[in-house]
C-alpha cells in the first residue's frame, strides 16, 4: 500500500465492489418482481378463462330455465312476474359473461405486458409508432421562454 495515497486506491476498489454488489441485488430484485408479475398475470388469465366457461354455462342454464318458465306460463302455472324474473336472470347471466370475457382479454394483455410483448409492432396494429428522436429533432433548438418575439 503506497504511503502517500492514504488508502484512497483500496477505498475506491472497495467502493466499486460494494456498488457492484448493490447492482446485483437490484438486478435480482427486479428479476424476482418480474417473475411475480408474470405469475400473477398468468393466474389472472387462467381465472378469466374459468370465469368465461362458468358464465357460458350460467347463460345456457338461464336460457333453459326461461324456456321452462315460459312453457309453464303458457300452461297457466307461472305468472308474468315469474317470466320477467327468468328474463332478468338471463340478462344478468349475459352481463356476467361479457364481463368475464372483458376480464379475460384484459388479463391476456397483462400477460403480454408482463413478458414485454405489448407493443404495436407485436400486436400488428395499423398505427404510427411514437419515435422520441423525431420529437427531439423538432424541438431541440427551441428555447422556451428565452427567445424574443421576432424569433431571435
């Protein structure tokens, strides 16, 4: 150890090693968080699929029940209120189905986002992609608030 450096060289080496260790910990934390996000998004997608199947079965059952209530109403064993209640149950089942389908689509986009594939290019969207360098080139010489009214 050189006498005149006062240990600065070794101190910088230790500091660099600590910075490296901190960056490795940050990397592991980010990696773990990403994995957790993917697992959560996948779980939501699977739950959404199950909800859609359940809601489809509910719609089918409500349609059968409505047909049965209508037949019983024709025979005089059910009232108009019973038919209206069965129709409302069918409407509620259809609303639940649409909600479940919506949740499934949102969950599928969450999975794409979690794995880093939610981009217009990947999705094949017919839209212009924002390029920040183009915007930068347009405004790089504009000094907001410091120019005179004549532009100088």
